[in-house]
C-alpha cells in the first residue's frame, strides 16, 4: 500500500466514462482500505469551462466515499502537480512516514 491514495478527475462532468460503476466501486474499495489504515486520501478536481469550482460538473461523483477529512486540490492543467500543492503535500507525508518508522 502506497503512502497516499490519489483520485483524479472523478467528477460529474466526466460521468460518461466506460464502466463507470465498476470504476467507482474499485476506487471506493481502495478508499475504504486507505481510510482504515489512516493513510491520506487526495482528490484532484479539474477546473475548466463547464467544470468551474462549485459547479455541478466540477463536483465529485456522489457515490464516491469522499469525506471532509480528505485532501482536495483543484487543477487547471492536465498535470496534477502543476501549481496545486500536491508535490509539497506528498513530501510532507514522506517525512511524517519516515519519522513514524
């Protein structure tokens, strides 16, 4: 199990993905395992026309097991690391993990 789970672009505007229900079920299984292990769960949400922050299309699929205690980042490019804070967060997690060994 990796130190953090990153879920990218699982947003309502993208609901027409192949085997959506199976994909979400698999992600939820992983989310549940990470939550049980007290590992970070990170959601990356794309922002673009039709997916503006707080719009219906921007929102995560309602059946995802997302929680208020999870970490959320918005991205404006196809790169989840570009100006999101994700890299810094992951580096902090590695330091925390190493200190707890």
